[in-house]
């Protein structure tokens, strides 16, 4: 406790010491800006970056950020910070806030917020079983269809309950077979810009129309009594697959061949003795086989008669599974940073799109198109948001702190503290004897640490804060601690009252902020 108090006091002293170093004459700033050092955006530069936000430099907050940028552990990293006043929408401090950075999982704010507004927090996924023919004397004269809903939470137990409901309604025999109702632009998808090392890992299963148990096979009975073939890297001739299998992250995935009723299980090198979960690489096909097994286990018999599928299906819903409310699913996605959930939410956004064209080859791309339109609707500059996915796993994703702050401000303005923002992780933040509250989303991957959220400081002022660090050293402890220190400092730092800053506003409008050397 004594060490913590000492560090907090030291930070305060540094802030006081740096007060006179923030603003300096325009010509000196212009000369310094030609270098590679960090600098805080000025009022004029920030005003040109977006029509929806203005900048009113707040000296106490700017001093705190300027002091923080000098920290030793940040000296070789790319760092961006933006602090926005919720009440006015003014940017009160920005260091590279209009520059794009790799966001990691803070990108989930875009997909989850868009889904929340587009579908509503009370929306529930509905996965149904329907028949294409009449039901008479316990027999369906036609096929059974699963109508998928992109629900990321559906489980094998849910499938069993669905088919149990069918049996309770008298369904005993199906003349045809069990099929998957087609989804426009649907199918299995693994984002091409994910890294090779992400494939076959539990943190990023393949997304699909029909998700069962997060598209991960954890063992147990195989569907359709399929034959299992274990394959290690010495048996794989494809160089791409062999290289993935030989990485030290020990991936594992399976491929289900419906024609031969065979499952090929690929495991990392060395072979994990046939143990451990396997990511399903063709989940629509595999999960449909699981559903057929669930139906048979429930006592439903299929004749397998070939029935011609009409161009337009006329289906009668026989049983339906409802998910938990979307708000609960989004909360799980944000708290656990679940990548599959985020991808399925992006596909859900696509489902709600009024654009029925086939301009986009995948559900994810259709969802991204709708997301861009949503961002533009409340003034987010689209050149500040480049997304290839909904989860932030792609290294091609790049967004600005300003865009993240604008999304959070929009969601807080429209839905209040009890809406979307309440689904973020939260807790109290202390700075010495002062304290505030913090609702946030973090993002982390190799050399990337980010955080974005809504901070209510010790004075009751609501701030939108985004901090992004790219290119840091492999050791993450110092960077994580450093980011936490800035949030703590901001929690104890109050913005100047407007009347108190009138005298300074004229000089601030003309001044540039002093750059911080990357060698400091």
C-alpha cells in the first residue's frame, strides 16, 4: 500500500512538473512536427479531422497525458490517446487520436454496439425445425429442415430438446431426410486475413450458419458413427497444413467427409495422443450430421427418400429454440472477448440488412457493409475505421481512438447508462484518495495492448477514453501497468470548468502542443 501511494504521489508530482512544457510557440512546434516524435493534436488540427467533434484543449488532462507519454516502457512503441468529454462531445486531449492503430479486441465494440442497436437488446435468436410436407399419422411426407439463425450459443443439448419436442408432437417418421435451410451469402467462413497460427485454435473457431457447441468438438460419440482418422504432420502432404500443425501452439481441427462418413482429425506436432478438443473446419456439414444423430437418438426415423427441393421452400415450423436475450450474449462476448460470438454477431447484423443483393461474397462482408453505414449515420469518419472482421483478430484491422470514442458516446447518448455501456466490464478506479468508475473493453495480441471505455472521474464528469499501444516489446506486464496508471490518473483529474478556461482558450487555439521524443 505504501509503494502504491508513493507511485501515485510521484505521478502527481510529474504532472505538476510538466505543466509548463505543454504549449509553446507555433513556429517551434511546426519545426518539431517534422520529426518523428509524438505530439498532442491542437484545436485547429482536430477540428479539421471530423465535422462532428470539436477540440477544447483541457490543460489538466493534457498535462497528465503528456507526462504519461514520457514513460520508459513506451519509448519504442506507437502510442495513441484520446479523451473526449461526453457532455459536450469535445475532444479535450488527443495524441495521435485521429491515426489508425491495430485495435485487437477493442474492435468488438463496433460489432457488438452495431448489433445491439440494429437488433435490440431483447432480440432472441430462433433456431427452428420445419417440415416441407404434411404430417399425418406420425409421418412427415417430405423433408425436415433446420432453419439456422446464426445463434452462437446453440448446443447439442438444445438440439436434443428440439427433436424431443417433435416426438412429443407425434413425429415419429420422416419420409425424406434432415437438411439445412439455405442462408443467403451463408456458409462456413474463416476470415482470410487471420493469421495461419489462428487456425485450429479454440480462440477462433470457424463461423457458420448453424453453430453447435461453439463449433468445437470436445470428444464423445461421433455423428453418424463416423470413422475417425488421426493425422499428424508426418502424414500430411500439404505444406500449408503441415506448417500449421508443426507450430508450437498445438492446433487441432477436424474435417468431416459426408460422402465417406469419415472424420480426419489433424493435431499439432507432436501428436497429442488423440486428446483435446478439435475445431470443426466445416461446421455446417458436421453440425448437420450432429443434428441427424440427435434426431435418431430422440427416436425419429428417416427413410432417406430423395425428394426434389423446390425453388421456394414452403416450410411449416414444428419446433423452435429461443436463445437468451441478445444483451446477455453481447455481455458474454465483451467480458470473455469471445471471437466466435463477435463473428456471429457480425453475421447477425447482415441478416437484418435490407440489402438482399449478392454483392458481398460472405455474411461477414455483408455485415461489415451494414456496419459502415451505421457508423456513417452518426458521423464517424469512415477513413478512420478499417475492419476485416468483427472480432479484431485480423492484423489488417486498423481504427482510430476517435472512432471508438464516438461509438461509445453514441451508445451512451442513445441508450443511457443502463443500455449497451452497462454490458461492458466495469469497476472502481482509485487515484490516491480520489476515485471514479470505469466501464471498458480491452484488446490484446502480440505487441498490441488497447483499452477503450467510459470513465466517470472523481468530480462526476463523464469522459470517453481510448488508449492504444502498438509495437511494444514481448513483455506485456509493464505496458498493461502503464495503461492502468493513466486511467487511474484520469480518474483523479477533473476537467477545467468552461469559465475557468476562457482566458486560456485564445492562446490554446493558436498554440501547438509540444512533441514528446520517442527516445524519452
